[in-house]
């Protein structure tokens, strides 16, 4: 019985020792410092003006972008696309005899605007109060876009730096799998960054909504009504 007990004890010790060795082996890559250099780039795009649409066409365009409610008409629109990209550079390190670790070295994140365009109805007379008010209204939308992106970039950088601390190097067993590991790491970064971009877009729409409301529309309409009435005297 003592001999059997000794054998069982030795077996348990051996299994525990082996599990510890395997754990250390599997954690080799995870213990490496894998925080990449983070490079942010942005673009506000080149603003252009478009006067080729009439009132009905602009309204239809605004409804396609979900920025014009049913029952309302658009004499002007400010439309921009939010673009973002993530790319990752890695290096491979050989640890021990067979372990290969794919380690992130540089994370490049781009977020910016593409094709910012202010549309003004071709049915408005240039120089009229209505024309000037619509132009100013849409220019304010563009200024909100610019200010929102400037405000968002620092908080995005902080969030990405935190994400980078949590994403570990990938362990592979063959050099032929380096590209696959790099792609997997890139997808992991994208999956973590995407909610941040969605949050930015949501907050941007909220800020734009503060300008597009019935009270502001009424104020702008009354402004031109009073202006036109005074200049008819």
C-alpha cells in the first residue's frame, strides 16, 4: 500500500510539473512586451460646394442619409463620410527551440473625413437673406464636424493605448503562419477600436442635432422674414 501511495504521489507530482512546463511554454509569447508604437493620422478632407440640386432633390438626398425628416424640406445640406483604417506592423521572435512569437511593433490608425460637401439649392438667389442663412447654417455643420474630430482624437489615442496593453503577442509553430498571425492581431485591434468609432459617430450626430431642430429653424426663418420686411419699406 505504501508503495502504491508513493507511485500515485510521484505521478501527481509529475503531472503537475508537466502542466506547469506546458503553461510556461504556452505563455512565453504572452509575457513578451507587445505594446506597439501608435501612429495617428487624420484628414478633414477638402471642402467643396455643390449648387446643382434643387429643393426636391436635396430633400431626397438628405432622406437617403437620414438627416432630413419626413415632412421637412432641405434648402441646404452638409454631408461628410467618416473613414477609418487600422494597419499593423509586426516582427517575429524565436523563443526557445520551436516557439515563434509574432509581436506588434507599430499600429497605424487613421480616422478622418472624406468628401465634405455643402449643398445649396439652386433655387435660392445668391445674396438673398435665405441664401446667406442656409450657407451659414451648413458651414456651421462643417465647423461642428471639424471641432468634433479635433476633440475626439486625444481620447481615441488614450483608448487605443489601453487596448494595446491588453493585446498579447501571438504564438505560432511555423514561419509560414506569420502573415496569418499578423492578420489575426490586426483583426483583434479592429474589433476593439470599432466600438470607439461607432461612439464617435453617435456623438457627432447628437452635436449636429443641436443645430437641426424646430426652434433653430423657426429662428432662422423669422430672421429672414424680418429682414425682407424691413427692406421692402
